[in-house]
C-alpha cells in the first residue's frame, strides 16, 4: 500500500481539532473507558464499588463543580458523610506558590472559587471531571486546610479511603509542577491507530486491522515527573481506576485492563507491575471467597510481605519535600496492608516479619549522598532500625529468606499466624528473641508520623574493630579478619572506632542464592554465615544501641557467646 492510499484511510479517522490530550475526542475516549469499566469489570467494582447502595462516602471536603447558589465556577463544600461519586487528582506540587485553602480563605472558598484563579493542573482536572459527568472533585491543596496541623493530621490519615473510594484518579503524570497542567499538544496521528480493510483471498473474507504511523503509539506505560514524587506512589497504587495524562498520550489503568490512545479497544489485559500486584492482594484477601482455591493464609501473608518490601524499595528513591511526610506518605498503603496481613505496623516494617524486616541494607551510589535523619529531637523521622530513618537510599531486603528459628514472644503474635510456612530458596536460622516493640505516633493513627520507636530484644552481641579502607571486621582480641560491614550511610559515624554486632541469623546457601550479600566461600557454604546488625552504644541508657550498618561474620565466631538483652532505638 502506498503512502497516498494509506492517507486515504487515515484522513477519515483524523479530526483536525484533535491536537491535544485534552481534545474532545480524547476526553470522549476517557469517558468510554470509565463507562466500560463500571459496567463490565467485576474486580474493579469489588475494589471500588460504584453502584447503589454501595456508593462511597465523600471525603470531609470536596469541590462542587455544579454550585447552585453562587456565581462562581465551583465551591468548597463540607460533605457531612454524603454518598456520591467523586474524582481525585494526583500531581506534583512544585516549588511555586499557588492558590490553596487556608484558615484565612476557607470561608471565601465555601462561598465560591473562580476556575481562572486556579493553577492549570486544577483547571484541567475540572475539565476532565466534567467530561466524565462527575460533579465532585477532591484536590488535596484545596480540600485540606493548609497550615492547620490538626486538620492535616486528620485528613492525611484518610488517604486510603480518599484514593480507593474515588471513581477515578486523574494523574498529571507529565507535569513537573502544578502550573504545567494535565493536557499537552501533540500530533494525534502519531498516537492513534487507523483501521484498514484487508481481504483474505484464501478464505474470501474481509476484516479490519489497525495500523500506526509511529511505533510510539504501541508504547504502554506512563513515564513522567510524577513517577519520582513520594506521595504519588500511594495515590496511584491505592486507586482502583487511574487516568494518566503523560507528555503526549493518555493511559487508562484499572484492576482489569490497561489501555492507551494507541491501544484503546484491546480485550482486558491486566495492569502489571507493583500497583497491580497490590490491588490483586487486596482483592484476594478482602473480597474474593477463600473457596476459589487460594493458597494458605500464611503463604499469602508471605507474598504480601514481599509485595510490601517491593513497594518500599521503589518508594525509598522518590523525592519527598517534608521529612515529616516520610511515613505519612505511605500511611494509606500501610493501613491497607495491615488489613491484609492482620499484623502490627512497626515504622515501615511488620511485627510478624520483623526479624527479616530489620535486615535491610542501603545500596549506595557515587552520585547520591546517603545520610540518616536525626535519631532524636526536632528532626526525628524514624528509629535507626527502620529503613525510613534514611533520607534517600535504595533499600534492599532479604526478600526470599525464611527464618525457621527465632522467637517472637506470644504477646506479640497475631492469632491469624500459622506455623506452616512454605520453604523459600534460602533458609536462615535465627536465635534472636524479639521481646517487645513500641512506636509512639504523633497522632492517633499508628500508620503516620512518629515521635520515637524502640525494640527490646535478646540475642548474641560481640564487639569488633574495623579497617577503614575496605570495611573489614577483625576480632577485637586477636585482630583476625572475620567479616565485613556495610555502613548505612556514605561514611561511618565518627564514634565507630569499634562496632558491636548483633547476631541476627545464620544461613547456608549456594553462591547463586546469595546475590543480596555477595560471594560466599566454600567453607562458608558448609558451615554457614551470620548476618548481623552493626550497632553503636548510645551512652544515654545502659544496653541501648542504634544501628549503623549490616555485617556478615563467620558463624564459628559465636560458638561460646551468651545472649544479652538490649534496646534498639
């Protein structure tokens, strides 16, 4: 087929006004995706009910886009637990100032807001909301009173409900700040399919096939500045339906399908990746009957913990503006996870999986400086034993390891816990005793900002000296090399002349299964290797330590030691 004849067919599909992702045609396609999902997707309607009498309760405040008693375009209303559909928005704030709701203008916003006074991203979200035939819109900057800590604490603890209950979440994926907007100009022909008639001479039948001017149209996966903002991970993961506006295309994701302007009518193909995995967990644990042959709760819990660590690994490298938001920005995910595993949340970790959870490590890079937040005072974010205590670092956990020993005292165990555990590739034996753990939250929510966090445990500890050049550890008395330590920060603490190692677990494994912590010698494969937490004594209270790294030490070092009770802060 010549270019001329190809253009003959494409011209009738081409709308001259379709020059933007906010065109009438693009908005109509988004509406069609939503209608199809609501009408035919069972899992999506289980995750986020849309039909009477199961309409969601509106958030505390929303924007009413059809105000009946004011001349303005919209107004802020207090919902008083009214039930209705609403749209939420996920976006990058940026550094510039823009109109927000504060104590000073709260009453004014209740009386009316003109759309022209809002930044472009909000204006575009209003257009999308109206195109979807939805009256109410939730925008954090306008629906939470900015500068009012009490209101912020209360509303930020509701993020699970805000995003999961939204009819759809609109994501300004391609915008680096709130002034950039959701919509962008583009050549629609480079993204949209054209449908060509074809004839099969063997079967004497005609059919229609789709073709593209550009292979870009087949790229399915939104990429943009929103991918690097900490808050958007939670917002997009919790949302049952996501309408994502990227640099030059629009994408649709739900529990059942993933679509784009280039592949708008594909049969249901499930969203992949971490967001999809998390929604699948929610459906499996909360909503689907056990009679479907699902695996044991313990096996599922293990899968859920692994899924959590996967999400946190992605979260750790995202940008967060306020240190106090480090745990708050995943509070909705944590609340949802607690419903799944029925476990105690412990500063980014989980009570029944705490031994493995403590064995995270930072993967340092030459480009990024890795440092820790202060462990006390105004700058406190999380205790040293939590990955959340690190400002920004790629965190890796002991993903495939099961601890077949170790003691979690009865008062810490969850009644749903079972003794039957699937054997993972690597088995570690732990003799650590978790006596208690306690995290003091700033608010009533156990999933948000913390004042402090402590773990009481009983285990083997031993002091070692270390070599600054290569971080090798040496026996304190004989100066025999016995292991290596990897510091949490780029540089070890000034007082780390000697480091105390807390024996956490022994493992024996093949070299292929030990990528997490490097090469293992033949002797170590036979007798095992110990994974330890590197600690330094605080000097404030007796037997109180803080974490500085993670170490590998030869197993035979611990043959004659006696357990000691200590506190980790």
